[in-house]
C-alpha cells in the first residue's frame, strides 16, 4: 500500500531551529499517543488533524524548547501520514538516551476524547512503519513508548494493538514486527460478542459466560466452567487483561472477549511483573494534543 504522505510544507510546519542529528538505522519504531485530550471531531474533519499536528509542533518547540516536533511521523484517522522529522533524522519523543534506537510514530489518539484508535490511524501507523523500513533503515521492531521508558504512552487501546503484533485492520496477520505480540494468536476467530458485559458483582450467569470460561480454560487459565461469572472469573479476567495490556477492570466487554480468542497465547498464563509507570502528562492549556513527553530532555 502506497503511503499517503502529507509533507511538512503541506501541513504548514515551522522550520526547525538548527540542523538534525543524522540517524542511519534503528531497531524499529516506537508508537506514541498524544497524552492529552484529542477532539473526536478529527475523525470527520482532516483540517482538524492539520491543526492538531501544528499545535503539537508549537508545544514541542515553544513549550519543551526542542528544535522541532519530536516525532518522525504522525498518523491520522484519514490514513494520512504527516511528515515530522522524517527519515534519517533523530527523533526527540522516545526519551533521553533512547531516541537513536527507534524512530517515533505518533497516532492521533489521546487519553480522553478520541481514545480508541480508528482503523485509519492503525493503517497510517503501519504505512509509516513500512516507509521507515524501506527508506529509513528501520528494523523490524514495533514497540510502544512504554517499552523501556516509564510512561503510560501509547495508552491502553493502542498498546494492546502493538502487543497483538500490530495487525493490519481487516488483514488478520501481524505486521511482522518483533513486538511483544507476534501475531493474532493461533488463528482462531472470536465468536460474536454476546451483547452484554460479563461482570461481578452481581454474579452474571448464562451460556455466554460458560463460552468465555471454556475459552479461558483452553488457554491455560485455572477457571471453573460453570456459567457463573463471580469473583474467580473476575480475577482471571483482570490478570488476562494485564497480560494483554488493556485496562484491568475485570469486565468482559467487546475488546476482552475478542482478545480471549485472538490474542497471542505464548507463555500463557504466566503474568509478567508490572514495570513502574508514571501517568501521562496532562494536556497543556491552549495546546490541544500536547505530547506526554513534556519536560523530557531532547537527546543531542
């Protein structure tokens, strides 16, 4: 798929303050989100995407004191990829001392407003990844910003997608990165979501509960298949959600239901130790979409 690239000139980028540090090759790409509220209206209005990218550059340059926007590329819901620092240039968004290891690609979603990444954003992220591999010397890794850096970025929904192997929407296969996911499980397709949330309290009972319990038991989790979603099922659900990098609310909704069938099953049900994380920085007033990396020093 050809990349739909929005050049710096086309989105009205400011000129950088000084020269870029060259970057000839990386292990891959780190995926980011804005860390602030993103207006859901950008899904239907591309001009709002342009304004948002401009505001992020202003924040990075005028707020953080960086020489330019910190990201290599920015992916929007219209399957378009904004040129940030671009190819063969050191990004500033991955954290001090970490920028030379990966390019940085931002998906235009946040921690409020537009939180779930539309398919257009996922397609655009992967288009940027392919572009960086073909022309920028990027390696096969697709990681989240939180991998190796203490942050909530790129948010739970986007990070869950990264951990599933960053599959192309509608494609069924992972993108081939060396992330934590490595594909869409064993190829099993999830049955249709039953249409109600499985939660406790009170105990939820029914054949849909039994179906989910049976699937979790088949994946190796110690759970009774009794059709009653109580404290035991909730605890298994929470552990599974943490394993998959989604919010561990203990409720089986559409995302958790689908992951029970389609998420990678490697080494399950071992639950990794939680690494310490710091909450994403709040959006800067007057700078919609400000980066969660506010205050992080730019690498030389």
